[in-house]
C-alpha cells in the first residue's frame, strides 16, 4: 500500500471519527429531549455502536479495500478527539436549536389546523344545530296552527264517517291485535322523543 492511499485512509478515518462524534452528540441530545426510559438506553447504545462500526467498515473498504492498520485506529481516535475539542458544543447547540424549531413548527401547524379547520367545523356544526332546532320548533308551531284550523272540519268528518269507521274497526280489530300495531307505534314514538332529546 503506497503512501497516498495510507494518507487518504487516515483522512477518511479522521472524518469517520468526527462523524461518530456528531452522531453520538445528536443521539444523546435527542434521547434526552424525548426522555427515553432507562431500559431502552443500553439497546440504543448497542444500535449506535453497531451502525458506527458498519459505517466505518464501509468507509475503510472504500478507501483501502478493508485493510486494518494501526493508523486506522489512530485516525478514528484523532477524529473523535478533534470533534470533542472543537465542534461538540456547537453541534449540541445546533441540535437543540433544530429540535426547538421542529417543536415550534409542529405547535404552529397544530394551532393553524385548530383555527382553520376544527374551529370552523365546530362553528358550522353549532350553527346547523341552531338552524335545525329553529326549523323543528317552527314546524311544530305551524303544525299546531294547522291542527287547530282543521279540527272543526275533522270533527265534522269524523261524525259523518262514524258508522263506516265503526264497521271498519270491527273488521280490522283482529289484525290490529295480531300485528300489535298500537304497541309498535308507541315504541316508535318514544324512540323519536329520545332522539329529539339527545340531539336538542
């Protein structure tokens, strides 16, 4: 292996060490903000080291076909030392700022969704309930007026048709009892009253 390949491999290992430091600080800050339970920390640490090892091995394979030498470990240690000496505080501050920005953006989007979607829908729902309630009350009022106006005519018609209706009731009484029409009508009417009370 010539000197240029060795220097290139050393430089790549230094960059890999810096990258490992960045990933470690980012992982540490994110896990602290998310308040991950202590039981998960060893698992996440193991995943971090497995991924770091895999990435370093891939970089090493690309730079010198995977040959392991002492300067490889020296390059990694040098990169990690340089990172924690020069860049660690800046990276931590950037990750904290990025997390805060994401949280603020998420809160803003939730607030916009609340004001632009949920509140208008709730207002429309309440308005529809008020309109429907008004229409139902107005319809009942009109119905009562119509009943009062038609009541004399209905009494006259009932008096005129009393012989015919009496005969029809005698014919229909067995079917009326067999089909339980009166009971079903009462159940339907009670169901409508309960629905009305639930909605209004």
